[in-house]
């Protein structure tokens, strides 16, 4: 299936893997790229040296294009932005902020820049700043989220910009893919479905928690702190939401979440850790290889789109 996104990135299928902190390592990214999609290494909150090692490992595992996601709240964001340019990564996506200050350096290095946006205003600003495409991410997503739904955001962004739009948030199968195309997207980005991929190195407990999740099993913590994060419900979210309702301070709430994602992904503590996942977790029911995931989605979507 050819779209402006497959042409822009030199990939076979218009399927991009979300650059999830702690989850999107070189193993997952190279597997998605080798399966014909675009794999992405998630810098998350990691140091620049780790990001460089991940990029170099992925280069050994695939000769296909792959990307890096720069989470803009990372304290080493400036250094990571430079590493991305030095290593001449093909594609960069950004999240949780405005990447304008890095745009010139990345464009000069020949890197395709795809900011993740949660509003029409930021999408327009990014297009004016030279972005090659945008990911329009709805509130159905896991992790750090905006407020608009995918259903309403994607067509409004598609109307507002002329660069290609990639839909994200709530998409986990061929039906979601086909729907995204109908809304004006030219590719999809999926996170939650790839969390449980065979090549994903997250702890087995994390995978099982996503696989067992039903439609209503996610919660949003941090509404009051200005950092809303969608996670699967557990002991930590119950305690967090209770404290948040009681008007706990930012510091108190931070105490509960500090290092919580690592705790869940690496240690497998899915009771007190932060199990970030999107509302599509209810659609994710089994562990498969990245190639199986992409093939199934493309087969089902092609039938529907015909
Ligand atoms: O970035 C994401 N999702 C993420 S990042 C992340 S790592 C993290 N871990 C612990 C605490 C906080 C973060 C987990 N999930 N998605 C892309 C995304 N970006 N969604 C929404 C936005 C966004 C929000 C506000 C982009 C820009 C923005 O404001 C722009 C501005 O003007 O500052």
C-alpha cells in the first residue's frame, strides 16, 4: 500500500511503531523495520549515551529505515537531538513538547522530522517550521496524552495542513487502520499492540497485563498536574487518583510515579508500577511477531478498504 508516508520514509507498509519510553528498544524497532514498517527507538527519559548505543545496535540489525523518538521533557534532550543528527538517523519523531529549536539542525542533517501533536494549532506550527509529516495523536493513546479524540483530531489536522498526517491513538487492528485512512491519515502509529510483540523486551507481567486488559481498564493520572498519563488500573493508580482527588501536592503525586514506568517494564511490578497503555489494550489479545502483526493489519485493512 503506497501513500505519501511510505514514499517519504522508504517503507513498505504505512505502519509506524510508537517510540515508547523503556519499551521501544533497538530489538523492537529493528523487528518492525525488518517487517516493512517503521521501527522507532524511544529515548524516553534515558541519557544520550544510551540513545547512541541503541541507534548503533539497530543499524547492525536492519538495513531498513528506522527512527528515534525524542521525548522533549528529557533533561538531556539537547544532547540527544545532537546524537540523532550525528548518527544520521533517517527519521525523528518528538513527543510531549514543541521541537522547533531542533528543526534546523535535523533538516540540515537530512533527517525527516515528524512531530507528534495533539492539536490543530501545533500541527500548523510544525508544518510552518518545516516538519515533513505529523502524527496526530488522540487521547485514546497510552502514556502522555492530549485531550482530543483520534476520531475528531485526525480529520481536523488533515484539513489544516498539507503535509501527510499519521493517525495514532486507539488503533490496534485492520479496522482501526482502515478507519484512520477514511479520516484522512496516510499511515498509522501504534504503540500498545507492539508492546506485546514477541520481539518486545518488556517484562512478561507487563505483556500479560495488556493482554488481559478490557475496554474500561485504563485510567488517566496527573490530570491535576498538567501531565495527564494513561495507564492500566492497579494499586498505584487507585492510590494516586485517591490522593489527587484529596488535593495532594505535585511533589506527593510525583513520589508515586517517579521511576514507576521502569518498575513496570523492567522489573515487572504491575501492581505499583506505571503500566502505560492505550484504550486499545482491550483489542490486544495475543503475543505475535512484528511481522505477523503488520501482515494481519494490512490484510484485514485491504479487504475493508476495497
Ligand atoms: O509523548 C507522548 N507520549 C508519552 S511520552 C512518555 S514519557 C513520560 N514518562 C513519564 C512522565 C511523562 C512522560 C510517555 N508517553 N506522546 C506524544 C504527545 N505529545 N502526546 C501529546 C503531546 C504533546 C503535548 C503537549 C505535544 C506537544 C505539547 O505541547 C506543545 C507545546 O507547545 O509545548
